[in-house]
C-alpha cells in the first residue's frame, strides 16, 4: 500500500481527532524511518518521547518476542514475572517503596490523584481533596487529568469538569502559597513543561514548592511522563532539582514503544490504595513489561552520561543556528524559539527535507531516541538548520 492509499483509508475510517502530518511511516530502524516509497527520515520525535531506544531495537524486539512466546497476558489476579521484575528495577534504582502499572500517562496521573486524595482522607477525613497544578501544565486528556491541566484551551466543551483543582503561576511561590487552603491535599508539577512549550522550572522555585508541601503535609506529585526514563540525562528529572517527591508518574519512554504507565509511591503514602481502590485490566501486561525491563536494563549510568552529552551537543549546535533566539529544556528534551519564524512552518519544511520534529506552543520540540548515533544526531541538526534557513519570516 502506497502513501496515498494509506492516507485515503485512514481518512475514511479513522475518527479525525489528530491533525496528522503529511507522512506515512512504514518501517524504521534506530533513529531512522521510511515511507512506503522508501524516503528516509531522521526522527527527532520518538513518537512524542516513546521510542526511547528508537525503532525496532534488536534487544527490545527480542525481549518482547520471547515473552509473547510464553505468556502474552493474564489478569492482575495472578502473579507474573515481568511485572515484578520491572517494579524491582524501578524501586531499586529510585529507592521508592512501591510501583503500580497501568497503560498510559493520563492513567498514571489519574491514579496519583486518587492516591493523594485517599491518603489525605485517611489522615484528615473528608473535605481535604484539592490539588494545585501549574499554569501552562499538561497532565492528560481524561476528565480529571484535563481538569488538572493548567491551560484554558482544554477547559471547553466537556462540562462539567472535575471539581477540586486550582492553578498557580509557574515560578511564583507566593502565588502557590496563596492557593493553598485547608482543603489542599497535593501539588502536581511537571519539572519541564512539555506540551506547554518545553519550559524548565526554576530550581529555587521547585525546592520552595517541596518545602511548602512538607510544611503543610501536602503530597508532591511530579509528573515525569515526558521527562522520565533518561530523557533529561538523569533517570528522572527530579534528580536535577535535589528534591524527593511523594508520588512520581511515568509512561512514554518506559515501554520503548508499547503502552505503559506507572506510579512510584514513597513509603509515606504507599499504604493509601488497597484492593478495590484502583486497578486496570492491562496494567503490568507481561509483554509490555518485558519491553520495559529491557529499556531499564539499557539505561545505566554510562547511557545517561551519553544522553547528557548529546543533549549538550544539541543545545550548542542549535544556539549557533541563524534565526534561533532561545533553546530550552533538559538533556534530550529540547525546545527551540525562533526569531520571526513560525515553528509549525519550520517543522513542515524539515519534514520535506527528511527530519521529523514536533512543536509545543510557539516552539519547536525535539525528542530524539536516546540511543541515536552522533552521526544521525548531527545530520538531523543539519537538516533543522536548513529548514530554519529556508522558511520564510512571518509577516507582520
């Protein structure tokens, strides 16, 4: 099936909730993918940060395939090896107390919201359920997580939204302090706001938030859906800030391409959810967890050091590009602000030239596979520079 046929079938049968780019991807290897016609693209998107080891990684494919030959699924009423092994790897690396697995980042954030509310209920009784998130945040598309998302554009059409959420200004600890009431049970933050424009929070602000939570016995939830599993050059972004969250949510890169989400619980709140409180049919699926185990085993300290080096290279090379005004983010999660040029237009031009990139608000967003080769990384950066150069300036 060629690209035209693929697009026509998609438009006929798939609900139009995605503004797709003009690219059909048939196959891939590492950081490179191909259209049905054989055109080659370097991928700086990783399926929005999911393909942490790139396309069709040999070790990952072997791990998933071997698991599929023995047990593809059973319910969480029974024990399986891969689920426990993945939890052990995460807990031993992070020193949290317990892990819970689900299917997506939104589900992970839903579970964290429920856990925070139950923890507070058990300790303080009914009525202490409010959660403060930050303006410009993004936490998911379910009714609770879209309400937790601090962007007005998402708070339309689906009324009534879930009660019990408020939004503080990112970077303004006094505004956050003013939002805290005797009903507040948790603060939820992204340390780098991905969908909000690749905005890295100030370290002083983050530490002040953590201190405030300790002072008020409010749980700190860190949403690491996009920043976790090596993306920033640390296993989790919170490590850059010298803090210890109560709950950490994870998804995207953990599965290496298969759907998974998870919550890490500190010892102080791991008792909150008990049988009957929360669950999911596919959470901890053996095949998915086998892939995630392979990802976790590969992302050791040497690997993370290379991610940090590649991220520094990206920032250095992009800052030299004509037409670039600012580079944001951490590690290999990079945002690019442009001088008088439209990010979407540049991303479209880059696709024509053979580079897959993303946008976030007014910025270009880059999330290459963590194991991309230096040769591929430099080639992709060269295409990006050319795309910026070839894109017309915005007219006033």
